[in-house]
């Protein structure tokens, strides 16, 4: 029997937590709830969920701060080293700057309130499907100009040095590496990597590409792996010999 996937739902509104829990449990997920930022951090120190649904506006410690700690703070190194717990931010803010800020910190996705519980569950399932063990035909490690990705262990290295990626960063890189030299528009990347369309896709894809470059490239301002094809999109290209 497959292991039950656990979702941590963090929101200070009881009604939202109850609705999200009910919809997730109907799909077979186990759900842990937290009402405040400190409560969520306490849970995370003792257990590792498969995915976090995280409200931005929380009492005590906000969702941005929690995301920053999980992705960048050495005080949470057992989680930070893994780096791959997917985070879906819940936000009542419609300002694109606020949504981009969450993605820059390492969130995998965001959902704007008010939201459809069915849509949220669909996004949860889509992300977890992509973080499940790969099918046999896609288990072979991919290597490209010093860059190595192993889909079975979900690990990445550059010139034999390990690189910690979030779940969505890994998915995006894996997709690009499986199609070397092929150019993809932002819409195509959103559909193939995220699996759905939603407002704000430009910033979502752009931020994830920028984060990948910062982790993979010797000089992110002059990328050699993930290249921009102006007016079209992105592609994986071998570094030029210098």
C-alpha cells in the first residue's frame, strides 16, 4: 500500500483550514493543521510533511519568514539541506510584487484568496505527482556539459558539486534537460512543468529560471546552461568553450 501523503495546512482562519482539510482528506491525504507561524515552525522541527499550504498573513511569524527559514536558514538545516518540500502560498494580496516575493524566497506556487478548494487540491496533487518516484523509462540520470540530474534520488550536481533545489526548480530543470536545445515559451513551460494555467505565469516561470541560474551558473548574469531566446522563451544549451 502506498504511503499516505501528509499535507501541513497553515492558516489563521479556522474556516479555511477546515475546508481545505475536508477536500484534501477526501482525496486520501493526511492533514496536519497550524494556526500561527510559531506553531507551524514547531511542527516542522519535529516532522517533515510532503507539502505545505502556507498562508502569508499569519500571527507571530508570517508565511514569507517561514519560507525564508525553510529555504535559507541554517537553524532549520535538516529541512534546508533537503530543500525540496513543496510550498504553496495562500495570499489575499493581488499585488504582483508580493507574489513574486514569495517565489523569490523559494515557494513553488501561489493561490490567491478567495480560491476554489478543488483548484488548490488539484495543484497539490499535481506537485506531488511530479515529486513521486519516476517511471522506469525516465529513471536514467541526465548529464549535460558538467550538469548531472538523477531523477531517482532527485539530486543535481554541477561539476560533481551537489546543488540543492526546491521541488519545482528540480522539475523545471528536469524538463529542460530532457529536451536539450529545444526552445520553450513560458506558456509551454507552465503547462508542462506546472500543469495548469493561471494569471501571473510570466513572473512564475521567470523567477524560477532566475533562481535556477543563481544556483547552477558560475555567472548568473551571463548564463551558459539555461539560455534566453529573446522574444520566445528558454532552452538548455551547452556552455560555450572558452
